[in-house]
C-alpha cells in the first residue's frame, strides 16, 4: 500500500505541475479531458494506457477511482459515501 500511495502522490504532483488540480491524478484528468474532446488529451490518455498495458483502460479506471474517492483514507470514504450517496444513489452505478 505504501508504494501505491507514493505512486498516486507522484501522479497528482505531475498533474499539478502541468496546471491541473492538485488532488486529481494525471490519468483521471486525461480521461476526463479526452471525453470532453480536448485535442491532445486523446493521445495523452492512449500513452498513459500503454504504460499500464495490463489494465483494460487505465485512465477510465483512474477517473472512476477519483469519483468514488478511492484515494481517500477508508474512514473518510465511509463518511463521504454516507453524506453524499445514500444507498443506491452512487452516480457510477446508474
């Protein structure tokens, strides 16, 4: 878990250095911007996905993890889920 946390922190740092939100990974941003149709994010997402070749669509998975707050500590995720998404109302599952 330690190495995963370090990897996510580096990913968020790179995203912030490139003008993105400091709490979003570059992978999640690449997917979000690709879906919005921003020109260079399509190839950026393809390049990132190629680095994570063992995952079907890494950028999509990273975006879903951001929405579900998987980078939050478990105690915060539980509070977040109860506060914003009552049972059956998770926007990902709809």
